């Protein structure tokens, strides 16, 4: 009977485990390897920020998993549940809605962490995450949309909010995103007739006293000076408290009007890992020095979602790509040893260095204890990551991208692949206007939390017509009557609303039994 | 006072009009040019099929409009209405829901045509259009999804349907798509462990007796032989009658089980053009030889949506890129003449040739009456279109793409930029199963048209529990109870349903007033 190794997750940890397993088990027909990942590609995470500005083309920062591990079965599905007792994994359905269950002999868990925006009000609805390729592409498209709108906007207040970009978090991810966004909007501004390259504001919020706490202070200060020279505003000791449809809300109550808030908050535990019946530490699976889950032999965990003892320092291995790649090698060897009844080896590794890009041909780096900054660090940074790109094909493509990036102007095409509007939520804080009398009615709202005032603007001033609370609907009149909004809606306190766009609303109204009656009764009750 | 020229549409006709206007009016501060287009890029349509296979990278087949016409104001919005009497145009709202109205002195209408799928049942829901960049990307992603699923599918029937690709329409667009899809799936199959390159079926349906009726018969027959050699199945005298979630339906009733139906049906009139109060012919705006709308001086129309007398042949100008580019030059000159009180010139042009790509380094072409086929035609085809690409930057990028395409394997990464599921519709024909007892319940249905049977599968056979009709809901039980489907639903006749996925359904249920009561009452009534 075949031994079945199932790997969950296609990041550095998962894909490199599969690659090493293939190398060791090349001619073993009795072992079957399956990797389950939502995408059929592997993202080279360290280069992801470059997708924002387009220095690297979208497709080149990713690699088809099937080409990296040709002997592995790839299942492009979501993992729905893990049964450690019954040794099986269930995935989401494919084209037909039948569940798929996989039995395993060895299970490798590399699910990583997830962005958890739910702790700050409004962030889920209005904050941009920056973790996977979809996030990067979505953010890039949004930035271009904002520039397009700003170019035609005369209202100075709205214009300022459109051209303000707020990035929360001064670690590697936040600093690299801020640098890339800053470079991109100032370079792209040259293609917008009515935007001055000095006009956009890029604001980096950081809770501590210096950015890049992962690196030594000198490099952090260098990065700070450089970003400031390039007109990034850095605000220390500042924490994000939430977001609304029109602003970033800071702790203390200050609001920065913006349409673009990028949040690189610390990642939280993966819900599937949270649900596992094994020991965890800060939401990460506790493994022994062999990267084994002690309670369940033949279950392995590594990468950002694992709590791995660092035998060199006595601490815990950091959640970085460098470590994940080495852990993958160790897990693969230990699985092969387990299959062949050989002794396992403990995981031992210490990082060789760290580097962070600051955009526009500069970076900071620390390699084997030596510090670099500026252009030399940038050369080191590019060389290291380029050499780590899996496959010569991607190396060639990224090399060409970087070469062309030196010659050609930044690309500003916005690639939409589908309609983005659907049923979603919006968040507002006290005093914010949700829509204004006379506006176009293109969506309906249902109040989830908080209160809003319905205000009629008259020649003699404002008149409050009603105050609505959770469970109330508003905005349906303009849609049903195909007329402009006949009143202004303003948040009284902290408000969450469900938003349904016209197309969906009409489909529901026409086809969902009972819906039309609900709204007809509502219209009736509002008649004066 | 400034003269305002407003151009609607950013295809060949619109963008080239703006480019020519800029050239003529370079140093005229009294003329303002505005172009309104839903995207901020111009698509080089003839190369679009190459996006399917990835021979050209997505971004390279498009060009930022701002870079092609730097003096023009670009408004990235939808046109909502045109008021020819009041000389103004209204666009969709931007970030704030306030309408935008533009006054014009000269209006250039280049809105083209739209795909009209509504005449064939189910096509709107289950057919893939192939007209713009979003369509090409969506189709590419879908083909990759189908391959991913097929690689893991054991059910021979479902597998066959996943690996069947049906293209309806044997004109340029259909033939080029079929050739590209055929090349791509067979090349990509090498990366799928369980798919044989011979296994996929690519079927081209054509209503006539030979493909490429736009060209002479000899070239059409050449293309037919070549595609057949490459295992494309061509079916003549076959018309599409509709589509369901699982099949292409042919006139006569035959069904081809497939998940991928690409329809290149003739395009229909643009709804904005249909609504205009001027004379039209087959949904196209009738203009005089100066490309002017006779009833409204200073309104101009060109491109696919205009009915333009062909002074050379006495007929009507064909809707091709070649003509659009020349028409644009003529319109721009005539507008400048109108502004400067000079006489206008009539439009006179005859096409120099035609070419169609057949994939894998072959094509058919007819240039100045001389016919070419195979590799020479392909060289001509590439040279012509490459030389027509606007801007040296795109020429360089496409050149590199084509060079790398000779060296490197086909890319199979699937780039998703957002969730695609939302509120949508599905179509089924009599006898088709919508879901099966025991399936996962991930969506709710509301019947729009037709009837379905609720069938319980028991040890002793099937038992029909109920027959539902328009206005009835089904599938909510499994979602509300988080259990597998407890019955099978089968279409009795031709059925249209609204489909709401779990996430949206839960949002509506929890937050839209009245929704929960409706479904609780429904559950109550179904209790045995």
C-alpha cells in the first residue's frame, strides 16, 4: 500500500518541503505526495512590494507549483477541516459541490498565519491588507483608481483625501510598502495632467520610536532619514485605532482623511490551526526539535504557523522565509527517515542576514554582522533574492523586468478582472456623512450597529426627519424611484452598515420571495 | 471661452481621434479634449487572443491612454447618458456618489458594440464572452481552473466535460480563440500529471460551410485543414441554441457536456447608441461622408457603432480596427476644420489586407490581393501588428515576450484578483441535476422561471417530494442547518435560478430586516 504524504499550504515552507521530498523520493513508486493550496502558484513573498509599483510584472513574482514540484499532486482547493484522530483532511468542493476527503500517513502543516483585521473597527471593511498577490494587485488597482479620480476632482478636500496614502506599521512589510507606494505615486503623477508630483502625501504610522525594529538602530535611522528625504511622513508613537469609509482613525481620536489605508498589523493565528486539538503557543503549533507535533506522530508543522525551538539561541525560530526554507529541508529529511526507519535529525539553523528595500535603488542590509545601506545594500538585496528565485525561467524574467524598469516609465494600467462591488459592509464614525441629499442612489444600506440621522437640507437649514437604529434600512427610496437621494444620512455614533449595490438589490427584489413585500411595506410606512 | 471636445470610448476609434486632435491642436490653448472610458488603458484588440495562452503578457496588450494622449483629460468612468439636445454627457459617480455632467461643443461617439447574449437561453450565465481584456483574463483563469480540477478528477464523465472546450462562431474571433485555446491546453497538459495532451477536446462550431468567411475560400480551407491536424474538431452547419451549467446546447437539441463555452456571437448595438434620437441602421448611428451625424451638427460617430458610407465601394465601411484608425484621422481633421471654419473632407479608404492567426507559428493573410498561409503568413501577421503597436515601449515589451515565448514553457499561473462568486444566475435544461442529495450546501437558489422537482433518493428508489415553481426558494436548509443536501433537485423544464452564495446569504439573513422571518417561515412550512 502506498504511503501518502499530504502537505497543507503552498508558501515557502510547503513548496520547499515538496521539492525536497521529491529529491529524496525520486524513484520511490510507493510514496504519493499531495500538496493542497488555494492557488496553483507559489508567491516569492520578498519581492511582493515591487508588484505595487510594477517594477516586477505580476506573473513573475509567482511560480507555478506544478513546475517546481512536478511529481507532487497539486489540489487547488481550500482546506476546510483537519481530522488528526482520523488522519484525514477535507477540502472545499470543485465544480460539483461534492466534498473531497484525503487520507494521509504523514501530514505537513504549513498554513502560516492570517491577517486579523477584526480587532479594529472598520479595518476589515476599509483597510487594505498586504499579504498575498491578490492583495498587492488589489492595492495597485486601487491606487491607480484614486489617481484617476484625483486628476479630475476640483473639491480640494476630497482631492486631498484621495491623494493621501496611510500605511500602518513600521516593520519590514510596512516600510517596504510605504517606499514602493511613495515611489509609484510620485512617478505616476507625471502622467496625470492635474496632479503635481509633490501633491500626494504618504504617511507611515509606527507605534514605536524607530522604524525597522527587526534591524539594528543605525540602519533603522538610515531608513528613516532616507524615506523622509523622499517626502514620506513618518509618525512615531502613533497607533491606528480603526478606519471609516473616508478616514484612518488614530488612537486618541485624530482622523486622517484618506481613501487608502494599508494595514500591516501583526498576523494572527490561522483558524484551522486554532481548531486543532494539539498544544499551541500564541496561536502557533508547538513542535519538538524534529519539527514533529509531539501528540500526533507523523504530523509535522513548520513555517510561520509553527512554534519551533531555536537550538542555537534557546529561543523560538522567527517567522521568516529564510527559516521556512531550512525547516522544509529538515522536515523532508525527517519524513524520509521515518519512512525508512532511520533516526531523525534536529533542526538547527541561524540566519545569515536581513535586508529591506527602501525603493528607488536603495536598501538596508545586515549580512553576517556587517551593515550596509543605500545603493550597496540595494545591490546586495537584489542579488540575494534574485539568486534565491526558484527556477532559471523566473530568474530570466525578473532580470529582464529589472532591466526594463531602469529604461522605461512606470506602467499605470489598471487591470480589473471582475466587478468588485457586491454585498459588503461599510464603517462610519460619529458625524460622517454616508450620503448626501441630491447624490445618485446606487446602493441600499441596512444598519448593523449604531445609529444614523435622516436629515433634510432645506433653505432655512437642516431638519432631522428621523433617527434609525440596527435592523433599519435606508437608501432604498432613490433606487426604487430611480431619483436622487432625497435626504442626507449622517452617523450619530460608530456605525456598521451592510451595503447592497443596485444590480444585486434588483436581482434580490425581483426574484427572492418576500423581498418585494418587505420593501413595499417599508416605502408605504415612510410616506408622509 | 474654451471649445470642449468630448470623446466617448477608448478603443481604436476614440484613442486615435484624441491622438490626431492633439497633433493638430498642440499649441491651441482654447481647445480642451476629454476622453471618457471605463478603463484607463487602450486594448490592442488584434493581439488579445494571445493573452489566453500567455504568449503576450497581460499588461503588454494594453497601453495607458494617458501616455498615448498626454494632452487629453481622461475620465475613467462609465457614460450613463447622452443629451444631444442639451449638449451634455453624464457619467457614473466616482468615490463619492455625486453625478458628473460634461458640457460639449463637439461630441465624438466611438462606443462600439456590445456582446448580446440574451437571445440564447443560459448564454448570459454560462457562456464566456471574448471581447475585452477582462474577458480574456477571465477565460484564461477559467481554463486553468478546469485543468486543475480535471487533473484530480476520477469520474470519467465529469473529467470529459471538464476537458471539453467549445467555441461557437467560425469567424476571425472564434478561429483565433479556438487556435489559442487548443495550443494552450495541449502545451499546459504537460504540467498536469494525470492529463494526456491528447485528452482535451477543442470543438469549433460554425453555422456555415467554411470557417473564416471574411477571407477567400482557399485560405479558409487551409485554416480548416491546419486546425484539424492540430486536433481541433470543426463542426459545420451547427448552431448554438443555448447553454446550461453543464453543457452547450445545439440547435436540434444535442448537448455537448462542457464547463467552457466561448461564444463569439455577432455583437449587438450599444444601449447608449440605441437610446439616441438620431437615425440608425442595424443599431449603428448613420453618419454622412464627413462622419457627421446629420441631425446634430458637431456630433460625430465612427468605429464599430457607426454606419459609414464607403465611398470606394458604394457599400458600408466594415467594423475593423484598420477602418477605425483611418476614420479617427478623418474625424480629427474635420473637427479642426469646423473649429477653424475650413471645408471638411469626406472619408475615403480601402483596406490593404487581412490576416488571422492560427496559433503555433502559422496564420492566413491576404495583402494587396496576394494570399499567404502558414509560416510566411504568420511572419507577415506579426510584423504588421507589431509595427502598428502604438509607442516604442510596448513594441519593446511585446518583442521580448515573443522572443521569450520561443524559449520558455507556457505559464500556467492563475491570477485571481477578487472573489468571483456573488449574486448571479444559473440556467438548466430539463432533466439536469442542480444539486444532489449528500452534496455540500454552499448556496441558496430562488427560482425565476421554470419548475424543479425535489427528489429524495432512498434505498427503494427515488421519491418525488415536491415540485417547485417561480418564486420558490430551495437549498436554504443545508445552509441554515450546516448539513449536506437532504434531497436532489432536478430541472423539469427550462429553468433559470438566482444563486446566492453562503457568505452573501448569511450577511443578508443577519442584517436585512425581514429576511430571517421569511426563511424561518419557509423552514417551518417544510417541516414534515
